[in-house]
C-alpha cells in the first residue's frame, strides 16, 4: 500500500471528489479570443506564450565566445574554453513583427570586466535569505571553475559544433576570433528591445548539459533555470548576465524595455442600439477599434449604431510611438430582446420545459446535463423533459441538473443561449 | 451509455475540425470538474483559469487523437494535470532553490489517529494554495494523482528523497494551516 497515506489526505481527496464549479462564461470568452489568435491584455499566461510564440524573432541568435581565465597578471592560460550562443526570443504574440537585428560578436563588443560577474547589479531589494542562498550558489559555481581544464584544444571541438548550428555569417565571426584571446572575460553586449509586459525567453544552446546556470536579470531577479522566461514590466535598460559553472565568464546582454500603453474603454448605449465608446487608454498614440464584424475605426471615441441587440464583441488595440501595443476586449450586452424562463426546481416526475418571453423569437431547444456535465436529455421539438435519466428511471430527489437553452432562427442559426440549474424536489 | 460515448466521439470530431461551438460545448461540459484540478496546482484562481485555458488549447489541438477507448473526461483530465505539472516543472529550479532556505526541523512523521477527516472542497483548495509551489506540486501528484515518489521524481526531475521530504513537509504545513483555521 501507499506509504503515509492517511486520514488527512483521504479527507482532502474525498472533499474534491465530486466537487464542481459553476461555469463562468467570461472564461470561455477569453479562451475563444485566444483560439482566434487575438490577443487580450488579460491573457498573459506564460505557457500560452511559449506554445504560440516560441518561433518568433528566432533570427536573433548570436554567438558568444567565452574565454578561459586565469590570473591576468601572469597571463598563463589562454584559449577558448567554451563556445555558446544564447538567444532571446521575445514571446509576445501581440507583435509578430520580424527580427531584431543583433550585432554578432565584434571586437568592439568585447571588453574586460575585472569585477565578479554575478553580484553586481543585484539590488538591495533582494531579500536577505534569498541573497545568501544565491551567494552560496555563486560560491559553489566558482569552486567548480577551479577544477576545469582550460586548454586551447577545446577550440576545435567546439568550433565544429558551432559551425554546424549557426549561419555562415556567424561562422566567419567565430573564425576571426580563434586566435589566442584575452585572458579576461568577454562581455558581449547586444541590446534587445522589448515592450514592457512582454514575455522574453532566455535560451542557451551549445552549452554542455552539465553546466549549471545562474542568470541575473539586472532587476534583483535571479534564476538557475536553463531557459528562464521573464517579463519586464518597468521600462528601462536591464543588463542580463549569465554565468556558467563551466567558466568564470559572464555572458551579458542588454534588454531595453520600452514603455507600453494600456488599452481601456467604456461604453454606453445612448439610444436604442446607438453606442458611444469612450477611450480610457493610457500612454497611447493610436487607437484601432473593431466594433462590429464589419466596422472598424481609428477614431479616439467612436460611436456606432447596432442594428440588432445582443452580445457584441468590441476590441480596442492601442499603440504608442515605440511600436508597443496593448489590446482590450469586452463583450457589451445590448438589451436582450428575449428572456428564457424555467423553473428552478421540479417535483420528481414533473415536466420541465423552459419557455421564451417572445415565443416567435426563434426555435427553442434545450439540453439537460448532470453536474458532471454529462448529457441526460436533449429536447425534441416543444416537448418537456420528464425528469427521467437516460436509463428511464426518474432522477433522484435532491439531485441537481444544469439546463442549456439554445434559440435558433429560421435558418438554423443560433441567436440566443442561456443556462441555469434545476433541482429535483425531495 | 453508449449513446453518450458516441456523442462524445462526435463532439471530439467536431472540436478537432475547429468547430468553435463544439469546442465551447466541450469546455462547458468539463469546466466545472477541471477547474478544481487547476486550482489545486495554482496559487490563485487567476492562474488556475490560465492553466485551464492552456490545457484546453492543448486539448483542442490533440483531440484528433482521442479514439473513444477511454473516457473523454479521463483523457482531458490527463492533459489538464500534465499541463499543470509541466508549468511547475519549468520553474522548479526556482522553487526548490527557494525552499532549501527554509529551515525545517527534521522531526519524524507523527502518526495520525484514526479519526475521520471531513473537509470542504473550498477549505482544501485554500489550504493547498497556501503551500509553497514545490510542496503543493508534490502533494498534488502524490495524493491526488496517486503517483509514486519515483514517478514524481522522474516527471519533475528531482530526486526521490526531495519528493519524499517535500511531501512530508507539505503534509505538516497543511495540517498546521487547517488546524490554524480550526478546520481539522
């Protein structure tokens, strides 16, 4: 039997066995937006970004050459110990615009940094225990470094690997640097511009699996993950550094976080069907409205007259001069032309039949589901549910069911839906 | 019940074809039972909602491969659980790193008495959400998903020992949380 599986766990497990939550249609609306590939400001899950946008901006891989280092005054060991490249993938699916040009390894980009590669840039707001822990991590990494072989022979092996995986342009650069190199760490700085609030994934390639990673994001945030994903919410410049347990160098990149606008709007129905939209966006320079399927506008505060009532999806995308954008969407609900009435409880074996306030509005169909969501009954034209289960027996007293009403027009198009619960009386 | 099964297969087929109405129907059908699964793994309901949406995006992209052999609910639940564990695994280094700084005295696991424990679902979810991410994940996998420590270790990429110690710390913390709120 399973060890340590006692009453607490059993109790916890049982409590959730048949637990169900009521449906929240907003959640579907958001998911639908994501499925449609539109972005919405509230949809910022990392996983979705990873799934949908890993491919973006893949052209920004660049080469990093790290050098072995020893006491520079003695200048003993020289050579390339490891070649790696690490790439930054902006993970925003708002903006699918092309590549960000990055400077490949260039003499000017190489400079000497004597200071310890890690601790600087860590802000005071790092809480102490966390910081102590990270310092211990650094120390252990530095320990590992001492035992690493640092020979020139590594050059060839690694250059082959790199050549295979990088474009020709990169290879040229590598070869240029294969001469004995500085005995100091290289700092490669290539700026990547992203908008505030965008996800960015830090990717490493060609780094031996055994290497341990320590990322410093320049904002008091650290990670030991191989490929961390981060969001920078505050505009500004961040120096992101990576140190590897295999070498003492720091691999550095600059992230420039551009300010992002915030899309917001309100609406009100001035007269039947006529809706005035008020743009409440912040720090935006341009607005793009999608108000109806066929109506778009770049006005700041557009007005639109809907011909039909019901739920309408409105999207506002705003952009600023940096090319950063934000979107907001919402369903606005214009007076419902029809209402569904249905009893909230019926006696066992009593008929259940929802009805429309305006019977001519359309054809009503309904389904009954148990609280597990399984279909119990599907209506035939105008006929009620008699409170029976699929096996012909009557539903148990005190049990509860969900109903879903769909109203279709003459051409079979769904024009209205509603849902609710019905209980079988004891 | 075979009509229900064939209905599910038809629904799955429509979902696979990208029929948005069918996808909505599927989401509605399983929302109520899958959201609590995500709530167990997430630290709040906003993140749980995101986890569920991510999982359903996967469900819709994989549903072609649903063959109707097992139950559709079980098939979806597996995707929901795996998605939640994947999310955790991506960040696990941070989590386990953070937790190593907590100083727990390594006392022996105390024996539980035999009294039955009755808890409300909301209490359980709230207590789970108070746990640190690593404890929560390991507890969920062991207790709710009924995985062994070896399976957890392999799935998350930690050692069996880490899994065991996280489980026992999770249990202790849960007991404290529930006791504190006088629910246990």
